[in-house]
C-alpha cells in the first residue's frame, strides 16, 4: 500500500489524477490545496511514499503570487521533508514557460531548481514534466487552456477571439499525461532516453522520453499535437455542427478523438440531447443518425404493418439491415436472373443481413405492429449520384 500526496488536487490535472489513482486499490490518496492549513501538509509529509506536486499559480492578479504559488510552495515541501529526514520521490508539473524570461516561467524554473538541489542533497528521485498546453475534461475555460475556452464558448454560441489564426501551439491530452504520471507508481515510468532538441518526432516511443540535466530529470509526454489557433477553432466548430450535418470527423485521428471527447465535456447539462430530422410518409418514418466520409451512414426506419420498403438495387453501394423490433421478410434477386432469395428475421434473434450490389431487394413488415430497422450504408447518400435503381424483386 502506497501513501500518495497530491498537491493542487482541486485543479484540472489534480482532479484527473485523483480519479485515476482512486481506481488503484493499492494507493491511499492524501490531498493538499491552497485553502488548506500548512499543518495538514506537515501531517501528510510524515508518511507519504510519493508526492505529485501539481499545485501552482498561472494567472494571478498580482505577479508576485507566481513566486509564492510556484517556488515557495515547492520550498515548503522540501523544507518539511528535510526536517523529517525523509527522501520522498517528487513529480513536479512544470511548464515549457520555464525556459522563458517571464515572471511565470521564472517561478517555474525556481521550483525546478529547488527540487534539483533536494535531489542532489538527498538522492531522492525527482521527475519534472515541462508540460505544453494540457486539454481534456474538467479543464477550466478562460483560465489555463485555449481548448477549454474555445470548447466552452463555441458550445454555448459565444464568440471567440483569435488575434493570430496562424499562431501555432503545442497541446497534450490529459489521458496521456495520466498514463505517464501513474506509470511512476506502477513501476512503468518513462525510460531516460536522450532528447535531441530541435528535432520534431513523428512517432515517439510509447515509453516517452526523459533527459538528465545535472541534478534534474526532465520528462516529456510521448504524444503531443501542434495546431494553429485557426485550425483548432475550425475543428471545434465542425464538432459543434455535427448535430446539424450528422457528419462525424475522422476519429482514427487521435487528436480529433481527444478533441471530440473534450468538446462534449463542455456541453451545458441541459444540452446533451438534440432532435433528429424525421421524414414521414405512408410507409412510416425514417431518420439519418450519423454520417462519415470514412464509414458511410447509419439510419433508422419505422415501418407500418404490411408495408414493403425497397425494390431497388445498387451498382456499388452495400448495406446492412438489422431488425431491432418486429418481424420481417428480406427478399433478394440477382438482377441477372429470376431466382428470389428470402431471409426471415425478427427481434427474437438479432442478426444482420448484408445487401450485396447487383441484387434488387426489399424488406416487408410481417409484424402485427410497427417494425424498427437499423440500416448501415457504406456511402453517404448523394441525391445527385444515388446509385439506386428501382426494380421489383
């Protein structure tokens, strides 16, 4: 059983780390935040086995608070540990700003130096992550991440301001950060691999990277993204417009997958649902569910008793039919002959029926009431090129 201290547990990264470690039955979590009494910190530090020092200040009203919130908070931890004679490993969330000459960067660099001195004197392991912009669920809009600000405002129909759309930023997803951070407890930390500055890696090793600079060990998350502010905004607007266009972005793109999850986490709780455009006629009703240039589209129909849909074939388009309520007869005929093939399906045994090209087909409702069918087509319907030719089965 390990006793772990998380400072800054109420922050964006702290909330995610607390939940990630809470799922580990071998970890006892202790927390310390800015509104806690210093005596609680002293109490925690008497028996902790590992420290995640996430607490920090990045947008204070008074620049002097940078020094207090970043450097002095780190010094307090080291001072207490030195008094107790305990050499406890410490992981510090620093920032790429630590390499820059500004008040925030200087305070982060000072915190790194304090830990470097602690390591030199005690031999305790330290792990410093100079993180780029972190994004994901529970981040705070208009505070510490442009992704959160864009997602929050766009989801609510607010305007966003972009001074330079071509300005490029580097981002890292919170789950990748968690994978690295928890790895230090799970005996699977990143390995110290020399980091060559100035080389942009297309495929970083899964273990991540680290480099030693004197008494400080810097670690780098193995997967980051570079995007301009204009590109970022466009991607989030596309995610917002999915409810109207139904077009799903390419989710094989890991960045889009992470961005999609982040955007949804910023929806107003009264805005989780949205209506579908339902087409009705004398046969029943139909609505499109989702579309994608990569996997086609999914749609759903309700069909009245005794009604038959279809009697057409496709040259290239393929479909899948799945009856999820009721009973149906799905009939096929190769348009080059007169042999009719019939499949009887129902919700008593859910199955999928493939519709090959060159076979005219229809589906007849054999139920006593309405039949509901889930359809998939490998192409988005294009009214100008429908690839649909009517011919009775």
